[in-house]
C-alpha cells in the first residue's frame, strides 16, 4: 500500500488537546455499510450485539516521562519504554531528548527526595532508543517522579487530571508508554450495563510502545519498520473466544491494540493461542481477519499504521468517506478525541480492499 493513500487533511484545531468533561461524553460515528450515523459513546453498551464478546486491553500507562541531567547539569528528557529481562539488573529501553548524543558510558542523574538515581547508557536500542542501566527501581522512580507521556500532538504539559483521564478504568498491568485510547471512553457504568445485558467481557494485555505514534516516512507500508510490542493472552480469554464462536457471536475489539493482540495470537487455523509474546504485525488492506468481527476505535493520524489497520478492517473507501463526514461534522480527532463504531460487516457488504 502506498503511504500517500493514508494522507488526509487534519487541521490542528481538530486535534483534541483535552478529553471531554465526562469520560463517556465523546461523539460516536457509527459506520454501518455505506452509511454513517451520529451517536454518543455513552450508547456503546447498547450497540454491542447480543451474545458478543467484548475484549479490552488492560495495560496500564506508566508515568514514563522523566527529566534527568548529565554530570554537567545539562537537561535530558527520557521516555521509558520497557524493562528488559536481565537477571539482577534494572535495564530499560528508553527514548531520549538531549542536546548532545548519549554515548555508551554516559551517566545521567535523577534527583529526588529519596536520593539521586544514576542511569548509565549501555548502547543504542531499536529505532533510536537507548538501553539504560539503573541503580534503583525504575518503576518506583516513575511512580514518584514520572510525568504522563502524552503524545506529541497534544501540545501542552501534562496535568494532574491526565493521571486519571489518560488511563482506562480497567487498567491493571503497568507497561504502556501510551494509552490504548479507545478504551479511555469506557466507564464502570458502561461495563456494568454490558454485564446486565449478558455481554461477555474479556481482557488481553498489549503494552503500547511510543512507536505507535511514529508516522510512516517510507513511500510504501512494505518499507516501514514496524515497532515491536509485548502482549499476553490468557487461557480464560482463549476459552471466551471459542465460546463466542460456538454461539455465532462476534468478537468486539475495543481499540486497535486489541485487534493487533488477537490477530497476532491467532494461528493459521484462526485458533487463538494463550501466552506472552511480542508482535510486529502490521495490518494493511487485503489482510484476512481471523478473530475480530467488530471494532470501537478513535480517529487516527494521517500516514499512520493505525489508519491502515482501520482501512483493512472496514474498507479504504468506506473509512475515507467516514473521515470526511467526521471532519465536516466537527468531530475531534486522535487520543483525546471522538470515536467510531464499526459493527460486524454483513454478507455482501465486504469492502476490505481498496477500490
């Protein structure tokens, strides 16, 4: 797929800088066949088909942005991505903003009330990141000193309210450097309503990396280096998927992270496998979905792999039309913006490839 096909005009004033006052107060564009209907996210629990399985990503966003200094006093901004499995060591992959290159052996310091933590640069990591060894507990550091890692298109400093609103109500497994944003809309009341309707709810964990915001710079998606993310699928979730299939009900993914997790965990026979793995799956038009049958998702940035995924799921032309309707109707875009509901496509209504 050519990257130019992922272009569309997105004015700066359509990029939401703050969430709606109520968590479920965002607008919802229902894309049903060739038609688009306006609704509210608060209606989502009533839109889910009877018998469906709703799957949520329970990854918790770390307060992953930390301000450190060199021995000279020069400032360095760090975004911690994930801890590596190094027995006895606290070794983390992090992105860094610094006026000078961070060469192996460079020492960085984070000052705090409990004392100064030292971080030593080991070497370069993936896609410009750095591997750092810490002389203390980094998760403890992030909890005490970290800032909410708002995406770069939110052009303001993080605020105390972001600690709650840039986190889903069901988050429980720390590890993400960005929020699974479709899940930000859901409330305890909505989850209770799904339960009242007899809708099964399941959970996966996919830790969202900062690479999710990296635009595609290559001329084609095939040339783009896809970021790697860690995910986990439980035996319980596998059983929930099988039961949904037996009753002929769709698996509803809340967010593209859930789509990538479920589709990565599915074998060639479409059976979902339990376990913890990493994925670099990039879903583009022409992909055959093995698990997911309906999708709740936000509006995604131009030239993004997330937009390509939505094109693949519901059809390039259909989503292009829906985005035009959303822009003309004043919808808010990206992480703190409004959402789309893509119900299960019906027979004869398949437009999952361009043209």
